């Protein structure tokens, strides 16, 4: 065969192959995305419908009355920690004691001075019945204050003894009852003193009476300084956390709290909704709470409190890594019944639509800002 015919045949074959590739390859590639999309549609689960929720937001679980962080009001070395984690405490119960040797010495000195001044006053005669009534009322207040201080110290002693098993719950309850009666007597004595001081025609106090009043004031100030070395529970509840250690220096600062307490009888969630969702949330709306710790479980709740103003987020710290920080609406959701959730847990809150209110398109789920 001539060489020219062979070359011509090869060119024709190459042209036919090029045309075939140019036709079939684009058709095949164009059909792939639809096949892949079909396969993914069969595997991917359907997204949950957002129409079931009016709004959603991240939140954090806390005791119903909030978590109370108790700090020291005066600097001092921690001498004693009287409670442990999960202990039940009553309002006013001693939690931590600071070094109090200097404060006790001042109380003893002031008490001795007040006793001397009282002796001097009693040695002088009162001028008239009104002056005598004032003296009696002042003595009644001073006596009631000393009794209350003694009852408080007795209760503190029993609380220390109970940790070693040397005091029973009945002893502590009896001491609390006695302290309550001492508080009532003090209020009655102060009312009598106010009445005596308001009497018309009351003569001015004498020098010895003024000196006694000043000494008693010094004693009250010394006892108040001694009381500041006692860190007490602000309300009844359970001890959640303890940051106090014997030998450390307590600093009067909200950030350097010593004990955290809270009432675990019921829980609530403090949620933070974006400003675009605040019109969809109302007091009394039903809500559910979900936690990653309990997958597949829904905890029922109800909106209890709505903040009246937007504020900075408390669930996420602000800083240079968060250039788009926005203010949020704080919402408190009361949880129904007993739940296994613990204070401090991060959860997601979903608000059901308010069927009685104005309808609005449901938002997408709000992501937690970590």
C-alpha cells in the first residue's frame, strides 16, 4: 500500500476517536453529580423541622435561687473550714473561720471598759423617771446584744463538735431555736429604747451616761469585727464548691470567693437569646432542655423570668478572639421535677411557639458561643 494512503487512514481514525471522546466524556461527567447527589440523599438523614420551635439558645444549669458565691469581707488567714462538698447548711451557719485572736482580744478589752463605765453610771443617780426609763432601755439592748452573741458562739461551737460526732442534730436545732429567741428579744429591746428616747421632756444624758454609751459602741464595733472573721451561709442549701484551704489568705474580692452554695431542691436554666429572638419568647411558654450528657432525653421546663434589657453574655468570655460580640437577652427557664442535670452544665434550650401570641417565622437553632 502506498505510504500516503496509510497516513491518510490514520488521520481519519484519530479524528473519529477524538469526536467520540468529545461527545461521551462530557455526557458521563455531567451525569455524575446527579448520581452522587442521589446517593447522598439516600444516606443523609432528614434535617429536623424548625417549625416546632419558636426560638432556641444556649444555656447553663443552676440552682433555682442561683449559685451563691460567698467571699470574705475582711482579709485574714483561713484558720478552719467547717463544711465539705454536698453538705446541707442553714442560713447563717458557719462555713469558714478566719484567724480571730486579735479580734477576740479587742472584744475582751471593750467589754471590760464597758463594765467599768456601767459601774460609774450606776453610782450616779438618774434625774427623774424618764431618765431612769432610758437607762433601763439602754441596759436591755446591751444585755440582749450580749445574749445574741453568746448564742451565736454556742451554735458555732456545736457545729464544730458535730463534725467529730460530739454534737447531735437535736443539739444544733435547740441552739438555733435559742438564737432565734435572742434575736426576738433584741428587737423588742430596741423598740423599747426607741420609745424611751422619743419621750417628751427627756433630760439630756450625763457625762457618765455618755461615756457608757461610747464604751458600748466600741464593744459593738469590736464584736462586728470579730463577726467578719466568720464566713456564714447566706441562705439554706447545699455546698457546691469550696475554694478555701487552711493557711491561705482570704482576700475580700468577688472573684476570690471561698464557698459556693445553692438550693438543689429544684433547678433552672439561665439561657441567652439573641436580640432577634426576644419577641418570640414570653413568660409561661413551654420549653425543653437538651444536654449532650443525656442524648435522646428531653427535660421539660417553663419560661419563668425575662430580662427587661439586653446585656453582655455571661456564658462566653469576651476578648480579641470574639470581634463580633453581641448583647443577649437573659431568660430563666424553670425545670420541672427532679432531673439528673447538675449545676454548671451547658445545655440547649428550645422554646415552643406561643399559640396565643402573634405568629412569626421560626428561627434557626442558635449555636452556643464558646
